[in-house]
């Protein structure tokens, strides 16, 4: 930049600090001037979308944005090669990466499909020695990958793995021992192999720990409780602790005494009474610990989860916490209405509630009567089979819509539903951003009228103006999809299962939902014609997934020919591969700036 000295027409060279001499005005390097200005402005720009928009203005803005970016999110690990990322971004401190599509959660994707983290961590190990945070979702990460993280990043602080697999307790041991500045270790719904390694003992055993969050509730392996107790005791900054099913309620009692500062607690099993301490053994008598008093001492807890092997008689012990709870997750607790009511009636501040459908419609009525500030509700099935009579229905949904009018997100599994209940929710909860209604069973109509569920879902997209995520189910015709295309202008994620009449329904969605990013469809009668109607849209989308539909290989090849920068993968998951003829069992399409991936398994064909 130029800097006026206040006289003589002298200007100073910003790069060298030297005067340019009398009468000489510094006009060189305009790009550098602009980039210096931008760098000082862009450090305050945090939104990913805003930064991406800035980088598209011109080359100078592109370079400045890349130089100042410290956080990077990549929504598809195959959308760009690791080497391109490391060439462009030089100063990353935080990295987030997603891998497999969501339908992999339902066993619709073979286990060895891909999404390997190895090439990414190999590239980052040399390019980002100062990396501090890694977030991975649906990635395959090995113990060697975890070891590379532990040995490569000297100031590594946070590791969050969500729905990941491929690693075990051996890898966790390296993270625990090598990452001396570790503050966050969160394992969420991962598949972790038991290598019979005492990984908890690998955390440094001297001095004060810097841990702020430790979540291992998905690790299906016993842990060294004595080592865990010592770790918790010397972690004064620990705010979040989520325990696995091998931690009993008696052991939980000990931990709460050591860490009254906790704000987020996952209780572990919440059963199996332990003998607490040597004193009880000396007394030769059994005395029930005062769990209620222990929880009462943890007055900072606002988020409560766990209850993986719950003994319902201990549930009242959490009552001292209920008045302050913002989030309560009972999705592993198979409790009934009468067991829920004494707890939920005290949760007036609750904003997030997850539970099993064992609480029944009556339990949902109790939630609606008390939790007036509820923003997110998720109801999961105890038994997901369609031939079972479900305990929640349109009655519970209607109760929630009447009582919880601030609701913004809902995931609701049920066996029966009515248009009237869904329409009521659209009117009573207009702030809904996420609406996922999963009617278990194929092509189920309105249970009261026998009509398709078109008007219910139509009301959701009409009345919920901020809706960005929608999952549809039940008996739907093309009319429902025409509503979605006409009114769902902000919908970014759409999930469809066992729905639709014809290609016209898919055409309405692809031509009408202008902000659609993720489309996942299974077992629906959509073919080539409907799919081809989205040619103009596919480059702007993160991915398209169709399985067990009526798309042909010839139709997929046409898309690959007309959109060369779109990766078009087709593969079969059925053992009887030849029975579908030219029909494609699974189609997965995604945009990529680096073309087809290198780690293509044999069962995947890239067109």
C-alpha cells in the first residue's frame, strides 16, 4: 500500500518500507494493494458461503480469501483432491470433511465403497503442521490415520468423528498419548473395534489435563474406570462427558462427585448398582448411594443423554437437573408414559428432546403440556418393522403442534398419520426448518380418510416458509411433488422413499426446487425422463442418490456425456445382479473439480 508522509509528494513502498524518492508516486503492484486490504477485511468474514462468494470475484480476491482462511469445510470427500486443497489453502487450523452419502446409514452402501481418510491425512500431515481441529463424518479412518494425526500435528486440540468406521481402540490410544494439548475427543455413532487396548490409561497421567469434552458412548468395549476417574479428577475444564454402556450408575456417581462443573452428561448404562468404595466393604453392608444428591450438586448440567441400559427405578434421581435442562436425549431409554411423566413435567426450559416411541402419544401430550420452548423433537421406533402396531401416531403429532409452537425441527417415526395432523403442524409451527416424517410401511395413506398424504406435505411446504430439509413418506402422488416444486424454494435436502406416481413428480422437484443441494430417493418409480429434467441443476448440487428406481444405464450414460464434470457412479448391491436388466440398482452422482476418484472398488462403475 501507499502511505502519505504529509508532504513532498513522497510515497512509501509497502513491501520494503523504503521511500520511492521525490516526485515518484508508487503505483506498482495494484493486486498486492488490493490483497493487503482484503486480508485485513476477510479475517472478520466467518460464513462459508460468504467466503466462497468472495473467492469468485476475481483472482486477487481468490488469492486473498485462500490466504486468510483458517477453517475449511468439504461436504464430499470426492469433490476435490487433497492436493488441490493443500495447494490453495496454506494456513488452515480447522478441517471438516464428509464422506459417504446418508443412505449408507441404512445399509444401502457396501462397506468397502470408499470415503477413505488416508489420502487426506497424508497430504495434511506435511502441509498443515499447525492444524488444531479435525471433524469427520461418515469417513473410513484407520488406526494408522489416527496415529498420523497424533504424530504430525504438534498443537492438535480437537477430534470429532461422527458415523465413522475402520478404527479401533489402538488408534484412540495414540491420540490420547500423543496429543498433549487435546481438548476435545468426541466419538459419535462410530463403529469402533475393540483391540483390547486400555486407551483411557494412555492419556498423560501427570499434571492438569486440558480436556473440555470427552465422548465415547459409542465405544462398545470395557474401559479402565480407575484411569477414567483419575482423568476426570484432573480435568477442571471438562464440561462435556458422555460415557458408554460399560459405566454403571454407581461409577457414574463417583464421576459426578469428581466433576460438578459438567454441563453435558451422557450417563452410560444408568443401571447395575456398584458397591461404592472400600468403606462399604468394611461395613459389610450394602448402602444405596445418594444419586439424587450427587446430581443436585451438578447444577450446571443443561444437556443430559445416555441411559443405554436403563433401570427405570433410578430415573427419578435426575429430577434435580430437570428444571435447568435444555436438551434431554432418551433415545436409548425404553421407558413408558408413566415413567416419563414425573421427569418431563419439570423440564420447562427444554429445547431439544429425543425419545423412543415407547413413550406413546400420551407421553407426547405430556411433552406438549410442559415444554413450550421446544425447538427440536426426534421420536425413534423401538420396533421399526411395518407389521407392528406403533405406539405413536397423528394424535401425538397433533398434540406437539398445539403445545410446542416454537418447534423448528422434527424427525417423527410412526405407523399411521393423517393429513389433518400434518396440516395442523404446518399452521401451528410455521418456523419449521426441518420436517422429516417417516411413516413406517410402504404406501400408507391417511389412516382416517384413505386418501394420499399429498395435502399434508403440501401444507408443510406452503406454510413453513423457512423449510430447508424435508423427508416424505406414506402414499404420495405426483400432486405432492408438484407442491414441493412449487413452494419448496428454500429446500436444500429432500429424502424420498416408496413414493410417487411417475417421472412428472421428479420433474416438478428438479425444476422447481432451485436451491436443492442433496436429493436421495429409494424404491420409487422415477426413470430416465424424470432424472434428465435436472440436467440444468446437477452441477449446482452436492449429490444425487437413486436406488431401486427405474433409471437405466443408458440414461445414466447420457448424463455423464452431457455433464463431463459430474461423476456418475453406478453399482449393484443385490446378490442377484442380473435380474434388473438394464436398470441401475444404485446411482450416485456428485460434482468434482478433479474428476473420477482413484479408489474405485470393483463393484462400482464410473460412466
